[in-house]
C-alpha cells in the first residue's frame, strides 16, 4: 500500500513540476523544486521508519 502511495505522489509531483516549468517563471520553478525535494526527503524518512519500526 505504501509503495502505491509513493509512486502516486512521485507522478503527481512530476506533473506539477512539468506544468510549472512550462507555464511559470524560473523563480517559481526553483521554489517548487525545493519544496518538492523537501517533500521527497520526508517521504523517504517515512518509508525508512515504516520498514525499521514494523508494527
């Protein structure tokens, strides 16, 4: 279930970044890229925690 969630989020972020890249300014793309990178780091931490601390 978690893997589907992660793949879905990656696809949505890819679409968002592509749209921002082509339809917004370069500064807005940079801001969204940084936000996306932080979100991905958080998802990586969640994935590690799920596998380390199994319930």
